[in-house]
C-alpha cells in the first residue's frame, strides 16, 4: 500500500494549462500556498488570454462529436469518474486541506459531496427527455428535442474547489457540452486532479480544458467576447456576477450565476435548543464560515435569546483552531490575509456600532490566516456585518419579538440564497419557509446542500440552479420540430 504524504499528493497533480488532453508550456507561474503555514505548496502555470482562447478553440472543435456521443456513454464516463474519485478520497481530501485549509474531516465530506454530483448526473444523462404530441388543430405533430447548449465556460471558487467543479462539470458532461474550466488561483490543484480523474474515466481529449490564472479578467474577457462560447456558469461574488452578466449580453450567452448570500437563521422560542445550537454551528462554522450558504445573521426570539447566546458561545469557544491536517482540529485558517482582514474589519465595525463580543473577536498571533470563532450579540442594523456577507467564523446575533418581525428583518436584504428556520411547529415552519425570500430553506437543520436538490437563489443571489433535476437543464436547449401528417 502506497503511503499518502503531503509531498506525494501535491506532486501527483499535473498542474498547467490543459487543452485537448495536453498541457501548454507557460513561462509564467504562480505559487499555491498553504493558508495554515503560508508556505508554498507548488507552482502552477499562469495561463494568459492566448491559453484561454486555445482551450476554447479545443472545446469548440470537440463539441460536435461530443454532442453526438450516446447518452449512455456519457453516463458511464461519469460513473467511472465517481468510482475513481471515491477510491482516492483520502488523497483528494488531503489535497483540499493543503490548498484550502479546512480540517481533514471537512475535506473528506467535500470529496463525498463532490462524488455525489458525478453519480447523480451519471443517472441523469440517459434520461434527457423530449415530447411528441398532436397539434391542437390537427394535421401536425409537435416534437421537442433536447440538445447541448455548446461550449461552456465554468468558473469555480476557492472555498469548495472539488465539489464546485463536479457540480458544474458533471452537468455539462451529462448534457453533452464541452468545457473550459477556470478554477480560482487560490485553489487550482483540485481542479487539475479532477481533470486527471475524468481522463482516466474515459472522457475524450478536448471535452474538458482547464486553465488557471492570476489574471481572471484578462483571461475571461476574451472568452466572453468569442462567439464560439455559448454558456457561462459562475460561482462567486455578486459584483463579479454582475460584470459577467454585462459581458454575456453582447453574445446573448446562456448564464448560470450562483452569487453571494446574507443568510438569516431564525430560532423561535418553541425550537429544540439542542438541535438549534447544533444547526447553527453547522450553518456557521462549516468551512470556517467561508460558504455562500453560511449563516450570516443569527436571529433568536426574545424569550430564549440569553440562553441561546450562552450555549452558542460555549460551543464556539470549545472549537480547536489549527492546521487542518492535525488531529483534533475543528477550525482551520481563512483562505488568505485579505479575507482574514475583511472579517476583522467587519467585527471591529460592529463593535464600534455597539455590538458586544461574547467570545473571540480577534486574529491570533502567529503564522497562518486564522481568525478566532466569534460570537457577537446586540448587533445593530447599521453595522456592516448585518448587511455584508462575512465569509468567516463570526456569528452575529440579534433578537426578534414575533414571526412577522423575523420575516421582515430576514427579507430586508438584496440577497436571497438560503435561510434557516428552527421551530417545532410544522405550520410555522412551512409559513416561514415559504415567506423567506430565498431559493433554499433549511428547516431544523443547518445544511441544505445535496446533489439531488436544486441549489441556487433569488434576488441578487443569482440565476439558475445547480444539482437536482434542474441542474442538467442549464446545459440543454430545446428544439421544436413541426411535422406535417
């Protein structure tokens, strides 16, 4: 049995601009850092605009043949990839922890989540449907046929580097689309590892092309302007999503946008407090709070607020910070110094506006981009943290008096990705769940992500859905054939 080491896992990844199954030489490189130690893990080829256009040219050339590939063939490639990825879960988990920072237990969870998208879309690929029906006035048959949209640009974030890749790539493969995948420059290694696995699984050269760059705008801009591109799928911040939507307008590209959030978690006075505390920890601290579905505003009904805050603070104080590879660590570093500084600035602003730190509220001295698990209470509405996505291990607690009050405050945001509700009253759960202006709602649980569920938001949180029955639809167009009889 081969021993898994940090060095062997990093060395196993063939990182460089990948197009047509071969890697392009590049004079420029960039460092990939371990955010827990600030040390360089490896260097990756820094793709430029010409590399991006070469990848798109390869994808466009491969589209016709790939689009005609039998659905069962596509399904079997995805199933093969699922099995390969699952068999290498420990290596991939370590790779994710090294480049992103999350504890190994969470990285293992991400690998399992990522694999589920490959399995889910393998099951969807052979069931792409159409319709055949008689025209209402007779004399015709109306036939609809589903076809792949075409070459797609997939832009993934750094926080779930493997799962965000499989969520997009799995759907595109199932639908018959070729791809240019641009991962974050902060965590590119998982995407190159995924490409290697898909190649081993039988994906033809040219179907998936990976380019990593430190100049995202310089690489993506020419791709968006190229008429060979037919779709863009982006997961990231709302400001960048708005920019991509403007660029997509010129060529009328199909778009999928999974953008920022400002999730509210509502705890009613009839809730099971044990479940509510556990759900809050999951919703807040998964990925060190660096998740678009992480709770940003913890809203607790007045009667139970004091007990809830005390118990939440105890749980947060009991978490262990450290490098994610170390035993017993439950909280890793933030992704980089900019993110750590942003979290610190939001906490300081809240305190200046009157918020009270109960635990944490500081960045520990030493190496690594760490920020202590934090609970703030009495957070005023004018504090930035009440409006902005914190993306860090900070629970900002406020109180509410009534169901109507809770819904009004929870919906008072430009975002609408996810909300969470804790109550024993099933009627209230349905009422509040339907009343929240979000694309997803977790009821008595702090985790909504599931490959079989449609992931996405409303308002400024995005367009379209990923996963579920809806996920493959984002990569398909409908053709209507009118047949005279």
